[in-house]
């Protein structure tokens, strides 16, 4: 059976991730409540504003259910999603799920005028990476595997069943990263 | 028109990140901190909220740089700021300052009664207001990377934002059923470039995110325009002219996420205190309307 993959739809570019999952051949479901979480085998936390998502997770008592979900099932975080999955967040210090052993610095490249589309290397082939007010990964724990780098910093990291990107693969037509996540969800379920 | 160039993709990309969120008008650092704490996905810096501009009159201009700078250093979320319609020098100043988005806004006093800013020429992205599809497409042709309804700013009355979002959505739907030769005729009626008309006909939506602004005062107002097709909301006077801004701000953030869930909307609507005072738009003089500014 095809895995059911949720996209956390509190705020951000969740719609772009739904389209990207469709390109990777998976069924995507909006997740806004703890009940919705119970319906899915894996979850994407999209780009958006991490402070807004944290506020809504707190208001709706979703923080613990999400952490519990991540102990059992795969999560892929892009940009704000990477910030939420990290164990330590800088600039400023803020709460996070701590599901991956990472230190992430918010708005590390500057403001919107510093946003950029860069070429990176993915599985030995060129790929386009869209960075928007992007964070940077400053430290990767011993179990983390760096899958891609930009300016010598890790930008795509896998740790066990989870994965984070500081850029936005959902804003390109390249489905490889979403396909990789769909594969991880299949293996885990 | 090239929507696939990197610069335009990055501009639209940031608008994508704001979807499902609330962009709040703030006039100082304290407001900005309250907005961020309440869950705003961005703040809009301006000199006075629209309700005060309306009351006090005079020329409304871009905010003081010192205030925008303070707001930028106080919060970690994107900071937008307004310029007068056609005032490309105010826009250059804000670009040099490094704001994340510029709103070329009818809420300020227009600087040019014929031309809008050539927004393609800027690295910083722009949002513009629209009352109908023709206006929206003309602004996109000029380089706007996000459209919002104009509504009637500072009125606390949702009726104009509803009219505008319904008009835009209806006009888009109509294009999807027309033949190729009919689209040429529609481009003439809409006074918009044919290739943008063709894009909307093919996709049933704008090539940039479509948000709503102008008169949103309650969580129910925010959910209403989102159910009608808006992808995020701007709230101006509605928050800081209410009796309990922080609580109302949080409630509108919740409503923008759960806009289709009546139980969550009920929760968001409890214990809010007084909303801002509202104005009857039908009793306003033509000269008092802000939505008719822009061409």
C-alpha cells in the first residue's frame, strides 16, 4: 500500500509540499490536529515562520503529540521545519522538538535580499537549492549524515528516519528529495 | 513575461512562506513584539494605522526609518513596509534599508496619479492591492510578487474585502471556460497583458499568491475571506485599535489556520473584548475611500 504522508498545515508553504509529494508519487494529507497525525505514516514540516508554527503548536497542545509522532515515524523538515526538528536553535534561542541532534541558526544568510537560488550537488549530480531567509546548520551530531553542502555548510542532513533541508526542494520541479523521503516512510511503515 | 527567472521565483517564494498566516500592521517596536509573540508571520511597518490616517488626514508617507530599523532589530519574522503608489524613491530607500517586502499601498497618499512603481527593477519583492482581476494582473505585469485585496482600510468593515476577493475569484473562474479568441477580447476588457490572462485561464489562479486585506477586524472576518479564496490575511487597524490587541492577534492567527473548522473558530472568538469601531462604507464620500487609489 502507498504510504500516507501528512504535511503540517498550520502555516507556510504546505501547498507546495503537497504538489511535490504528488510529483514523488505519494498521497498527501493536511495535518492540523492530533487526530490528523494519527492518520499518517510520515510527516513533512514545511517552510514558513517557525515562531508562528511554535505559537500554534502551543495554543493547540500539539507539541507533545508531534514529538511522540517523531519518536516512531519519519519527519522531513524544510527551512522552518528544520528549525523545529533541531535540538538547539540560535538567533534567537527558541524552543524546538529536539528530534534531531543539530544546531540550527535562524536567518543565517541575512534578510530577503540575501535569499538566493544556488547550485548544489546531490547524489553526485547538480541540483538547484532555493534558500529563502534560510537558516544554517552549525553543528551535526555524530549520528547525522550530511547529504548535501552549500558554501561548505551542511544543507541536507539525515539522521535515522528523519531528514532536514535548509532550502526548499518543494519550490523546484526536482522530485528526488521528496522521493527519498517517501522511500524512508515506506521502509519505516 | 518571465516568471521563471530566479529573482522573481525568490520573491514569490517568500510570499509562499507567508501562506496561512497573518501579517499585522505595527507602528512601533512594542507593537511588533506583541505581533510576533501572538504568532504573526510578518509585520508591516507604517507611520499610523489606517484608522488614524483616516481620522487625522494630511499626507501619509513611508514610515520614519528609525522606527522601521527598530522594528527590524526587535523581531525575527519578516518586516514589510509601505510606500506611496508610484514613489519609487521611497522604495529604493526601503530596499537599501533591507526590508523583506514593500507594500505599494493605497493606504498612503499616492505620489503619482498615473504610474505605479516598476517593480521588476527591484531586488526586494512587492505586494500591491487590487479590487478586481484587471488591477491584479496589471500589478503583476509591473512586477508585484503578491496581490492582496484592497478592501477599505481602517473601516473595520469587511464588506469591501469580500467584494474584492469574490470579484477576483469569479473573474478567474470565468476565464477558465473561455476559448482562445475570447481570451484576447478579455485581455482588452481587463486592460491586462494577454499572457497573464492566458496563465489565469489555464491555471484558474494568479501566478502569485493572493492574500486579503482591508477591514478585517475579527477571527470570523479572517476565516471568511480565506474561505472565499484568500491564502493569508493582512490585519491593519483591527488589532491595535481593539481593546485587547494581543488576545485578538492570537485569535486571528488561530482563525487563519483553522478557517474551515467552526469549533476552532468558536474557540478563537471567545472572550475577545471589544473590536475596533466600524464605519459604514456606503455612507463615505468618494474622496474618503482609499480603495479607489491606484490605476
